C-alpha cells in the first residue's frame, strides 16, 4: 500500500496500456450514451482509471461544455467516445485536438485519415471492436490500442463470449501487437487478473460504472438494475433497433419481443427525427445504416426505423428515469452487482482484490 493524500492506496499494476494513456490503474470506464458525463468521467479519472465521455448522444455544443466541465473537475487524462460516421465527426476530432483530450474512443472503426490526424496531434486512438479481423484492420491503420467487447457486455454486442473473443483477438494481433483492453462481464479484481492472464493490459467496464454513486442515472433506475439476477436479468434483443442489443429484461422489451406495433413505429419516426436534429446525424447516414441493415437480411423496415429511435428510448430510461417506456442497456454482469460504491471505492476494491488473487496464485 502506498500513502497518498493521507490514505492508503492499493498499489498499481503497470501495463503498456497504463503507460500509453498516462493513468495509474489499468481500468477503463467506457463511453456509455446518456450515462458517461463529466461527473462520472472525472470521478473515474480522479480515482486513477481512464474515464471516457460518451459523445454519440451529445450535440457538438453539449460536447464542448462536457469537455470544459470535465477539465474543471480533473487534471488527469480522460477520453471522448465519438461516432466515427457522424456528419460532424471531423469537427469533433478538431475539438478533441484543440482541447488536448488524451484519448479518442470509437464504437465503429474510424477512417484511416482520422486516425492519422489524431495521432499527429498527440491524441491516443482506441477503437472498440467485436472481432479479431477488425482489431487487425484498425491496428494496421495505426490505432494505438483496442477495447474488445465480448457478448456478455451491455449495449450493442456480439455473439462470442469474452473468454473466447479475447484470446482470438490477442492471437490475431500477435506477441508484439498493440495493447488490448478486455470488456464485457468485468466487475472485480478476479476478472482483472484473469484478463491480464490472457494477455490483455487492462479491463473496461460499462455496467459496473453505471452502478456507482458517481453515475448520474436516477436512483430509481439504479434500483431497477440492482434487482436483476444473473440468469434472467438481461436479454439480447434485435427488436429494439434490429441489431443485437443487450438490455435489461423489462415489460417493454418483452412486448417488443412479442410482436410488432404500428403505433410504436410511428413514435419511432418522430424520435429518430429528434435524435437526428440533436446530434447532427444526416438522414443519408441513417438511411445508409438502414439499407445495410436491410441487406443483412433479417430486418424489417420497422426495425430500421426503431434503430433511429433507440437513443431516445435509452434517454427515457437512463436520464428521465422512465423504466416503463425506456430501454435500459446492461451487461449480464448486472446479476453480480448489488452495491453502489463511488468510482474511487470501486477501483480500490478491484485493485486490492487483484493483488490478493495474484499473491494466492504465486503461492500455488
Ligand atoms: C447503458 C449503456 C450504454 C452504452 N452506450 C454505449 C455507447 O454509446 N457507445 C459505445 O461504444 N458503447 C456503449 N455501451 C457499451 C459499453 O461501452 C461497454 O462496451 C460495455 O458496457 C462493456 O460491457 P459490461 O457492461 O459488461 O461492462 C453502452 C453500455 C451500456 C451498459
């Protein structure tokens, strides 16, 4: 234990990832739409992890304000998650560069030129990926690290569990590959040690950070999450937006799973329009997304429209606390969580437990 600010702090575990982004502990709080704002991001940064602001659900102006607020609340490095296909992605990238933001995180692969521009200006580029071939592609384009999210993870997710996806990505990148951060299902020190044992250089967590006292999600909504168990707590639904989306099992989700409602589609069109105006997404981008979805075969036009609607459904749940009309993205890990620590308490608990596990492993 080292003493900092008059208290004992868990020792760190240094990896290439902690060095790359200049943080103390190998723990990332991911950019969750409507959830990862300045308070959560700065609390994570001040606790020694990497906090990431979610900008896909912010207007450009809201992102400007959020970056300024976060900088007021912490002098530590933090990141911003950007939709690489947003019409104003280049302006957002210029903003990150101007503001000296340390990390740019992407849900979809950013273009090669955008990666080069960010890197030339000293911004660390960390795309999130869901398949080994995507990790290899972004690495060849110059990405500095990747976050790999397995199927247990909350929000849009893939079919392969972290325990298999992670080693497949590490194998594909090879021994000298860029640092890999594991996501999907992590919540404690055992998971961190397991990820490091696989060869990852840190863990990234969404649901666990949503369920902290520092997250802005309404208390009543956090209570809904805490009630869920491991077996039936979440469901991967394609009915929300046509893509596999891991969410809390609620009455609304069960209804969506049960059938189609014309009324729901009409409301979805209105919401999609509001979201488009708010975030600067072009109809052409939304329609292109829609056509790609249709081409992949399994989606109806209703689902395509619902795709534009998803951010508003998430907002109703995560910001307005309307658990009946909203959709609540969540990882399966919600079934393992029953408390609301601060980010600092959480990170200290994880690091302390990780060191305990490592000591036990050494004594075997
Ligand atoms: C409420 C919620 C919102 C999310 N929003 C986003 C998002 O806007 N962009 C993104 O790249 N990932 C998003 N995700 C996925 C997380 O960033 C992360 O990859 C995932 O939560 C990791 O799995 P875990 O929940 O098991 O920790 C979201 C996840 C949750 C739970």
